[in-house]
C-alpha cells in the first residue's frame, strides 16, 4: 500500500514539474536563435529510428548513442520531458551524454542500464500527439505543432552542440509530421523478416499476458479493424500495415536522408555496420567508447508449426507491403 502511495505521489510531482518546464520552454528565444535554426539543423540534423516493434531498433539506438558523439534522451532526462533542453543539460551535468555501456533491454525498456541508458521517452511526444492514435495524417498536423516541436529540438541541439537521436517507434507512423517539422531529418528504418517479427511479437504478448483482442505496441491507422481479427492474423496484419505506412511516407524524404538496416544483415558485422552508419550520419566516433556487442540477426524458429501458421497469415495479407524471406 505504501509503495503505491509513493509511486502515485512521484507521478503527480513529476507531472506538476513538467507543466512548469513546458511553460519555460515557451519563453521567447533570442532574435537570432530562430533565424539560424535551419543552418543549425543542416549541420546537425536529428536522427529518427523507426520500424515495427521487435526489429532490432533498441539495439541500434544503443549502438549509435554509445559509439557516436550524439545527444539522446536517457533514463534521467526522460523524467523531465516537459523541457528537452533542460533535461539534456541536466543529464550532461550529472555525467550523462557520454558512452553509457548499456546493451541490455527488456522489450525496449532500459531501466536496468542505469540513469544514462537511452530511453524512448514517449511522454515527450505525447505533449503534441495522441496516446491512442499513433498514426498522424497530414490533416492532423497544425502549424503550431510543427513550430513548437521544431523549436524544442533546435534549442536542445544548440544546448548540447550535437545532433539528437530519437528512438520512438510511434514516430514511424508520424513521418508526415517529421517531414514538415524537420526537412533536414535523417531516418533510420529498421526491418526484419516479417515472419520473425511476428514470432517475436507473439512471444512478447504471451509473456505479458496481453489480451488477444487488443493490439500490442505501435498502432497503425487501421488498428481498430485489426483488433477484430484472430490473434495470428491480427499481428501479421499489424506488422505489414506498420511497414507499409513507413515505406509510403519515406518517399517524401530525399533518398540520401534515409538508411534501411535489415536485422539479418548485421549479425557479428560491427565494422561494416559502423562504417555504414558513419557514411550515413557523418557523426564523429565517441571518445572512450568500448567495442560494441553487435548482436543482430538472431532469427531462430521457436516452433516450426507456429512459423508455418505465421507465414500463411502473412501470405494472406494483401500483397502491398507484405515482405518476408522466401
């Protein structure tokens, strides 16, 4: 009982604090701060890591934030989501924004990695966007939303003097907003054989005891219709729909601002992966970063009968967007 009361008190205090931080974030900037925003983001464009769940995105986030001299939201900064420049300054002042050494995660959560392990920080995005509807259509995007989001990221980039890296998979369904707010942005799209993505999602759902009639993790725009499907068909259609939307919206970005990384391609391939990332992002290597435990490509059939059912379910999804190894 006491623990529940303490947790609720911490939640309420954090919410009140972040309301004040959001007010501070709206204070007028210096006249030249807005004027040079475009030049700043041309030099240090933000990176957004997107993809369906269970495609290796957390591992790539950990690798990039460990190996390269970039800024990122860590577990400490995530508590101060109401003001990103303040949160990242606080993280740096307390020893963060360096090599974090965290290469473990639990379904995307990195709490066991300490205060400075990278964090998805959904609360930052919920300042502008819905918790329920993850897909954002062009009609949902307002000029105030674009200006406010861009202003916050510009201020955080200026405060840290480094490009920002974000990993929040909901953003993959919000790329039209990203294109409007950050035409300079780089997008890293994580993919995996869809059958193994479905297998991994099913295992995660089973472990969590997730209800069969509710989508887990990222919701495509047709998520309500998908929840009416039997579980196997639901998850197969979810993966196809998420990737189809990402691939449609990525067409709005210049090709040199997009890097597709297939999960199967980077198993034990640290030098090649890092070379590809350097060519894409142009980031400097982080001083003192240790060798990276690159562990992608771990596709393993858990149950041959289930895998056949998964591939059959994927084959039944309309061909547009259906991608799996043959």
